[in-house]
């Protein structure tokens, strides 16, 4: 074997590795074993990974933020004003610590007020949210691909095709509008990072679900002869059965109070309208009409809400209805919101009733579905220590 | 679905948008800009179906590298000089990231283009990603690096420290004030498009040279999202430019945003890259060289200048002045010197410079040693407690500077310091551009035009004032920068972790009190203030007192 000797090239310039022994435990000195974030009290005995990456990223002038907010709106208010909701958590009526020459920088002891006690039970941060949503879209893609390969859409009768192109199509607008203009909007406005991150994840669930439905609609346009991929627009714009839902969806997007927006959607609208449509109509009607694909998409949206978004919402509002200082104040306001939004949502739900008679294979009766939706709604309220509003009997 | 082209899928999701029929949304955030409805395209065509798996795959790479770093004992090769500055950087950066998420809704009702809202929503969740992935990196450093102090109380420190506060305006500028000024011009057009190059590309390269390959892993993953955000900003900017009535505001906002980003980002990242490194190869780029490449050439000349033909008035003078500050006036060196002067009020350790460092600085910045060499020699001499005070309180030819009321970096280029009386307070500014930002730009009228939505600069903007008259030991205790023995400071002016060589509260107790330059200035008569200013602008470089008058 002959080796070819290459001329040695000019020495490359590269940083030299050095042994520094800068790893944990190499020496003992004050703080050498202090390996926990020490500026907050964990909810449980030990700090969770979620808490470590979430808590206290958004500052608060009432505890550590000694120089106050630095940039304000034109009215001079900066940061995250606590009165962007009328709900209150204990401690918020204490004034912000005053700062002046020689005042020092100490605020109230952490957490200073009850808003900081909220923890998302889903423990969402970037790793969890991408893992979850990537799994959902992968599963949906596989389901739809497999349905296409097995010609599953050929089993659909004409009425069901029309039902899907119009009504499943219309629902995507609800998800998109609420995801973008209720939840993405609300994540600017709550007083802690834990609230705002949970709300932003909720926003992405809805926007993803809206897109899942839109792309499903595109697939159906490609797979089913005469499937009208634009029928959902006309339905959403002018079908009388959908105008009640649209009206209330628009009302939800113009709420100023961030907590009211989250509460109205996740506590009132979702059980009374969202689950009514998705669970008690689509999921029940699909199998009888030869459709096993649509329930897998809609089921993903159901799971987003029922297993994750509702879960954090209950934790968020339970703290407020059990607040050691403002439980009564909060309960009175939530009762008002319940009264207002229950009326609107029940009206919207009832306007959907004609949809129940559209498929060939009929789902359980509308009134049965609505009763179950009402029971579900009452059960959620019970968990929050709230009374079922009289408006539910409409 | 998976077989559909991205373009077709993206076109389909545009059908999701709808105009309200029954209730008109009222924006919770105001702007003085006006927009016509226009179908500006989202150039990146991101669909969540592909977005989530893509981000998950990026996560796999990041977390795989994190595991590898720990298993491969990366921290046996990490330079402490470098990791110590990460205590500052990683305390700051998660807030600007999450603030960028919070900024997106400011644009929903002010920019009437649903296609862009889709991109903004994706940016929102990208920023949640960035904030939490960076917090996670900090957590990993805390758990595996030799000295967890400063990481372990990071977010308390950041919120009450004078350096953290400088960085915090980078975040708060995104989320308040005029919606377009904040969330579009300041955030996407300047901070993201220009300065993330040095933040997330140049700085990680320096981390790698110092044995830390996790910072590049995380931050390059972050930077790969930034191109989407830059596109969001560009599309909004083009919409704004199409209405001539906005040109005056764009000129104002670009001037403010450019100058503030320069003041804040160059101060911090310049210091990390120049003074936080042990890599003194002469052919490695200095911060100035990086700045010239990433910001001057790539941003200014390639991105900004071509927009001139659309009517954008570009602050050529301020861009050239920024370069002048960095190259001729030693802005980064002055900042690093100040951070080291104030080491005792920090929460990280600052390594003294050595002969090898001096040689590199002199090679990259001819004349550096004459200006800064003696001071850094004094810093090394005074680094271990030995009966003397911290350098800030010793006579080393350094005048503790006044703080700039606008950018909150002190007025370090002494000749540029200007003053103005605002709301009954005499304020000091590091440069005329910062005075203009406070007294002209952030006002309800601008050049005779009503600007009722413009924000305000608020807060207690001179850190020293809060502690005026306090003993230094009480200052540090009040801020919580004390280790778990109850007396050793988190901050140290050296890297030696031998407890006998570490500074404690006892050392600070015997120091003279902290005095706020601004409080002292406001106690002066007008003539004294004039004399103070005349003396100040004759000081420097390197904080030297003004020469005695002839």
C-alpha cells in the first residue's frame, strides 16, 4: 500500500480546548450546592420543571421590580395593569411600594398577591406544547391518508357530504376567530407569565384545530367529486342556523376584560355550543353516515378543550372563587358573566337545531344533546363553586 | 392532507379569516399610524401542520445536545469567565422573548391584514418557545456549572439590578405605547432584523470558542425562527409605507428604535463578546468587526437602504454615529469598564483582564492600552479583598458616571453628555439622540402633529437614586445578592472560589455610602449644574477626571 503524503496545509486557526474543571461539585464554597431557583415558592414540595421555566419571567412591581415599569402607554400605565380584569386576587388592593430617593428596592414578600399562585396543571412550556401538537397533527395526517387510500370517503352519502362541507366547514371559523382574537389577544393582558403562557397555548390549540379542519376540507375537495370546498364560507356568512353562533363568537372577540374572555369561552361557550356541536352532533352522527374520519379530527379538538384547556381554566378560576380575600367579589362578577353569556350561548345553541335533521342517519335528538351539554356545564360550575344560572332553563 | 403542497395549503387557510358582521372590534391598543386594507402576503406560508413537527424536530436536536453536554462533561471545558456573563444575559433574555409574544396582539386590530395575523400568531408561540427554552438552558447551567450563584436567583436579580434594568427596556419597548412603534418598528424592524444577528449568531460563536456548545445549540435554534418574524415586520412596514401620512412617524420611530437598540444591545453583547471571552486569537473577529458585518453591511446596507426608494427616511446619521461610538469612542470598552467598576452591585463574577487580553485589545483596537490598560491593572490589583475597598470606591482615576435617563446606560462617552430639565427634574443623557427620544419623540405631539398614542418613558430610571445615602452592604442585602452563608457576595471581581478570597458584606460595611449622581445634581444651583456639565464633558476616556484647567 502506498501512502500519498499531502503537503501540510497552513495551521487552521481554531480555539483551543482547555481543561477548566468548571463543573458542579468541583469545589465547595458558599452557594456551591444551591441549585434551585430561589425566588419563588413552588406549588408542591419540589419545584417542577414547568415552574422553573415559567414563574417570574414576567416581572411585578409589587415584589422584585424595584424601578417599576419603564415604558408606558400614552396614559402612563405600563406593563400588565391588574385592573385589565375586574376580578381580584388577594393582596391586589395594597398599593404598589413607593420608590423615592433612598427608598431602597424592597417590595412585598413574594408572591405579593394571589395572582402568582396560579400554575397551569398541564404544565405547558415549549417542550410539551410542541410534542403534544406535533403528535396531534401526525395522527390526523395518518388518519386522513389512510382514509384516502382505503377510499373511505366513497362511503359517504350525498347528504353527509353536504353536511360536512357546510357545517364542519363553518366550525373552522369559530376556532380561528376565537384562537386569534380571543386567546392570542388575551395572552398580552393577564398579570403573570403562568396565565399568559397557558392562554397562548390555548390559542394555538384553536388555531391548529381551525387549520386541521381547513386542510381536511381541501382534502375532501380533492377526493370527493362535487365536494364544494367553498360552501363553508357561504354557510358561515349567511346560513341562518349559524348566525347565532357567529353573533356570539363576534361578541366574544370584543370583550375587553381578559378574564371574562377566557371564562366566557371556556366555561360557557364551549360546553353549551362547542361540545354541543362537536360531541352531540358531529361525533354522534358521523358513524351512522359512514364517516369514521371526521370524528378523529373533531376528536382532537375535543381533547384539546376537554383535557387541557378546560383543565387550566378550572385551576385559574377556582383560585379566584376560593380567594381568601376576594372570593365573594369574584363570585358575584362571575355570576353576572354567567348570566350574560349563558343567555347568548343558549340562544346560539338553539339556532343550531336545524342541523340535527340534515344527515340521513340522525344523531340523538337535539334536546337530548342540549340537556347533556347543560349537565356538563352545571358540573363545571359546581367544580368552580358557582351556581347554575337561571338563564340555563331557557 | 400531507400530500398537499405548502402553497396550496397556505392558500386554503386564508379562507379561515372573516370580517365581523354583528360586532365591531375595538382595538385595546392605539396607534397614530393609518393603514389601508391591503392583501400583503405572508411570504413564509407557514402552516401549523408542518410547523409543529418542525419545531419538535428542532427540540429533539436541542435536548439531545443538552444530554450530550452533560454526559460528555462539557463543564470541564467551559470558561468561567464566559459562563459568568451568562448569568446576566440569561437573566435578561427570557423577558424580551416573552414580551415579543405579548406584543403580537398589538398588531391584530391595528394592521388590517388577516394573512399577517396568522404569521403573528405563529410568532407569538415561537416566542413562548424562546423564552422557556432559554430559561431551561439557564436551569441546566445552574445545575451543572461550578458556581450556581447568580443563576439560582436570576429572575429576582434581573428585576432589581441596574444592568438588568438596562436590558428590561428592550422588552418593555415591545409591549407598550403606540402599537406600531412598539410591536413593529422597535421589535421586528430593528431589534429582530438588525440586532438578533449579534445576539443569537455572533455571541453563540463566542460561546463555542469558550467551551460552551449549548448556547449555540439553543440560540441557533431560536435564530432559525427569526426569519419568520423578520418577514412579519417587513410586510407590516411595506403596508405602513404605502400611506404617506405615516412617513413622518416611521422616520421618528426608526431613529428612536435604532439608537435605543444600539445603546442597549451593543452595550451588553459587546461586553460579553469582548470581555467575556478567553479566545484571544488575533484572527477571530472583534465585536466591532462582527457589528460591521452583521449590522452595518447585512442590515443597514442590504435591508434598510433599499427601502429608501419607498419613502423610508433612514437615520444614516445615527447609524454612522453608532459606528463612530463603537469604533472611535470605545463605547463597548467604556461599558465593560463601568460594569466592572460596579461589580459589587451585580450578581456574577467578573474576571480581571490579563496581559494576553491586553495584547489582543491593543491589536484589535490600537491605542486601547493607553486608555484602559492602567485601569484594568488596578482592577486586577484590587480584585482580592486585602484591606481596601472595591474599585468603585478607590482612587483609580475614574469618575462614577451619571446615568442616562433614556437608555439607562450611564453617560460613558463623557463629551457627549447632555442635560435637560424635564418635569422639574434635571436629567442627564448619554447622547443628544437619547435626549431627543425623551424630550421630543415620546411626547403627545411630534413636529406639530398630534401623536396621542405615543407611549411614555416612565419608572424610576436611575438605580442609584433608590439607594442614595445607603451603605453598600445594605444595598447588596436589599437586592438579595448574598450567598447561602449569609455574608459572601454573589458578585466577585475575580474567579477564585476560595472562600477566603471572596468578598463579603463585612468588606462593604466599611465603605463610604452610595450617592446618586442625579440626586446630587438636582441639589445643585443652576450655576453649579452648568459647571458640573462643563467638567463632565471634559472627562474621559476611560472615566478619567477632567484635566486640571490650564
